[in-house]
């Protein structure tokens, strides 16, 4: 089944949003396949955001992501990449709908509390980067109550 990479950014961790953010994905029914609390090196941050290296905010973005520990999360589920992005909301919280994570928990684009892969291909690349050891086998016994 499809997988995605979600990351609670340093501001989300510092603002004690780990539990409420995780709750939204797990209550929905997505399966947890990886969970890690770690400090991010500059090189990992630069590799993760390599696509944005020419943007004027790249330096500030790397500084932000390395400013404190993050929570790295691997989730699995039907259409989890696109649905996960909906749960997260628009990149700029000013445009994120209420009810989304960014719409409910943050104000500025440079402090938008969470990351979610934007395509199945980026998800696989990012999961390889953040979980090089592989994911955890985790098949909930209640799977038939989530999927028909
Ligand atoms: N104009 C900007 N000014 C400052 N930071 C920005 C700006 N645009 C994007 N960012 C930061 O860079 C991150 C990556 O930007 P991207 O365009 O990939 O958005 P995204 O895919 O919604 O976000 P993410 O990759 O974090 O899920 C954003 O989440 C935000 O933290």
C-alpha cells in the first residue's frame, strides 16, 4: 500500500504539538510504519530540501529545520500521500483551511509546523533518506474495520 513521509518540524515539537498532530493521522486510520525523534544535520536538511536549493529562503529553511529536534513519521494507507497533504493544508498557513493542521496550528509559512511528501515518488525518496534502516512491520489486527 502507498506510503508517505511526514515530519513534525522543530516549531511543532517546541510548541507541544506532537500528540495532536499524530492523533489526526492515526485516528484517520493510517498505519504507523516508522517513528523517530531526532536532531537534523545540515547535510540531511539540505538533501531533503534539495529541490528548493535555488529559492531565496533556502538558507532560512535549513536553519529552521536544524534549529531543534523533529519527529520523523512513516505512514501507510490508501492514497495517503494526497490525503495526508489535505490533512496538513496549504503550504502557507494564511491559505490553509480551518480544520487542517496548518490552518489550526500556525500562522507563518516559515513556521508551518509540519512537512508531508508531495508525491508518491518524493515519499519513497524521503522515506529512504529518513529511514535508511527500513520501516517497521506493523499490520493492525483491526485492518478489516478500516478497509472493506
Ligand atoms: N516563501 C517562503 N518563505 C519562507 N519559507 C517558505 C516559503 N515557501 C516555502 N517555505 C518553506 O519551505 C517548505 C517547503 O516548501 P514547499 O514549496 O516544498 O512546500 P510544501 O511541500 O507544502 O512544504 P513541505 O515540503 O514542508 O511539506 C515549506 O513548508 C515552508 O516551511
